[in-house]
C-alpha cells in the first residue's frame, strides 16, 4: 500500500488545498464590516457578479484588496476579504 502513496512538498500541498478551497478568506464583522460596506456602496458597479439561485455574490476591488459580498434572501449581506496566499 505504501508504494501507492506519494509525498507532497509543503508547496504542493498548499496548491492542492487552494485548488479545492480557493484562496484564503476571512469574514468581516463589526466596525470593519461597516466601513468596508460603506466603501462598497460608493462603488459604481462590482467587477463581477454571480447568481446560484440561493445567493448572489458580487466581487469588488478596493485599495488593491478583493472583497466578495454574498447576498442571501432575508439576511444582511456577508462580506469576505480575500487574503494573500502567503500564510
């Protein structure tokens, strides 16, 4: 069985995880969320938008940072900051 196992380097493992989960991200809360929400509301249009029938996601880029805003029916929008891959 061990002959079928391959060892991944740290870089290969990170690349594999990112291919499945996407880039690292964090959900904004509190005053930080309110500040970013205000900046988003001042934008003309999102860079992109998608709709999967359960939610709408809009992508914004503000000061070289990428934010994803998720709209769910009847709930406050959720804002995620997309983080750099350097962990």
